[in-house]
């Protein structure tokens, strides 16, 4: 279908309609036939929940940097209640992840780590700028000397030790970030792994 863009002469906007299922099938069966879409298409809008992994890759729609670990925040009260068996950490992981980190450093014994903080904004996991930390409970609790915990996919649990702002222009290429911060200043969190003995119910 050709659609004129509102002027009397070309250019025209050419529209091709397809279902996600059909386009995915064509990608698997005849990928070379779709090369014209790879080179002449621009992604204006997408909903990653409705698209297949093949389509996301074909149109180079990158929403998550490699190595991102999604997680949830536990304040001191929630952690104490989990130790007493009043709440289950597993049930906490059923909700939508609240934040993500990419580990930038980890000790040889895996007891300590540093992570680059991320949030999901408009379907993309992007790094948090230092100024964006302020509204979050996990940051305000720490500033009030009530450091909490991050529970990550897979069940690993870390105590928050502190936050640091780091100027690191190399982070964009090193960690394949979805978005580069304009001033190359990133928010990192220092973490201590909570051992199984600490997590045992009292």
C-alpha cells in the first residue's frame, strides 16, 4: 500500500502490513527475502511484549544490555520478616522487577560486588544518572542510615553498602549500554552478598 504524505509530489510512504507470526515465519524460512526491511526501515514504535525475539533482533531493537540482572528492593523490616519466616523471598520475586544492575566488579570469593544501576523506562533498561537516585526508597533509606537489600533473579541477596558516582566514558562500549549518559557520570552501588547462614530463619 502506498500512502502520500500530504504533499502533491513524491516522496510517498510505502506501508506493508504483516502479523508478528507471519513475519517471524518468513524470517525463519526466507530471511534473504526480507533484507529490504532491514536496510530501509525505521522503528517508530514497538511493544516488546508482542514481538518475537527474531523480530527484535532483525530490526536491532535492543532493550536490555548484556549481563543485566533484574531485582527487587527489601528494606530492613522486610528482610527481618523474611528471616522470621513471615514473608517469602520467593513471593517477592513474583512481581515486576524494580531495578537492574550490571556487575562492574566482583571479589574473587563473590562476597562483594559493584553494580551499575539501571531502571526500565519506556521498555528499555537504561543506566541511572546520579541525579535520578533521589526519589527511590532504596537510596533514601541508605541516606538515613537504614541500608536495605537487593534480591536478584536466581535468588541471590545482597546488602547495600553504599553508592558512588563514577565518571566512566568507557562504560558505554564496555558494557554495551542501551543508552549513554550525556556526561558519562554513572551511579554504582557497592554490595555485600548475604550468606546462606544469615538468611536462615531464626
